[in-house]
C-alpha cells in the first residue's frame, strides 16, 4: 500500500499550505491539473528597414530614413493604424575598410558612415503581410528582423485554460482517491500559473534577397499553442 500511495502522488499528513486548525485538510491529496489548446494568431508583427552607407553621416542616415518612410507609407496604405507602426531602432556609426600595406600588414581606414533605420509594423490582416514585405523591398528596404505572430487578447484564453486545468485537477484527485478507496473532500489549496504561449522562433534575416519584382513574399501564420497548470490540494476522507 505504501508504494501505491507514493506512485499515485497521494500525500497523507499535515498540509503545510492549509490552516493549522483545518482538521479536514490534515489528510489530503495534492495534484497538478493541466490544460492546453491551439489558437490561430490574430496579428502578425514584422520589423523591417534598411542599412545604408554614405560619405557623410547625414547622407547615410537620410538614405536609411527614406526607405523606412516608404515602408511606413505602405503600411498605412494597407490600413494599419498609426498606433501599430513604430520605430524599432535607429543606428549610425563610422564605417571602415581594410587596406593592405607593404609587408603584408592590414589596417582599417575610414570609409564613410553606415546607418540603419528599422520600423515595426503590427498587422491584423495577416493575409496582407506578404504584400507588405514585397512593397517594403520595392521601397528600398534590405533588412527584415523577424516575423512573429501573436494574440491581441491572450488573457481571455488564459482564463479559460485555468478553469479547464482546475477541472482536470479535480478529476485527477477524484480518480486517485477512488483508487485507494477514499472519498474526496473539499478543496484545501489552489494555486495557478500563467498560461504559457509557445510560438516557433521568429524568422530572422539580414539583407533580405530581392525576389522577382511584384512577387508576394509567402508566409504562413501557423498556430499558437497555449497551456496552463494549477496545483491543487483536496481533503481526503476514509
């Protein structure tokens, strides 16, 4: 019987999480309930922009900014609200180039400036994401830093999953109690963990290759797996 109780995660004794005067919870079962679901994402997010070079700092930054201005304009033309378009990064640094010297030595010499300007766009109409990327490349963008998909209201899914996980916990506890000839009593403790979304790692790219002009960039949103866990302790009666 000892081995059966241990393997079934049936814990009999003083419940540390229960009140000291709670006699009903001195004999208890502790279980973990789980629930998960697959959800289709309802938005896509992409960071796109340009790396440009110029003889001066201003020339390099202007070239990068021009392309990003075109990306933002294309996003607005696709119906993306201003609040879903934001600057992700602006960079500017001096560039160098290697120069071979007599004797085989190689030194670095100034070679203008290198600038970058990236904008992040959140797109609810995911079917237009491929068009946005195609148009961004046509506008001069040469860098895509990740495409990801998500849920605008994950709290709603999280709440439903926690309820399902709690029901699973009670079902597990009832089955364990029945297996040892006991009767499940009232709930003693319950703790929840936030639902955990799982998404494939974002696709990363630098200096995105230029496809044939006008060709839509193919992208698939896939699904997002969400899971939740609860830890529960129930009183046990003989």
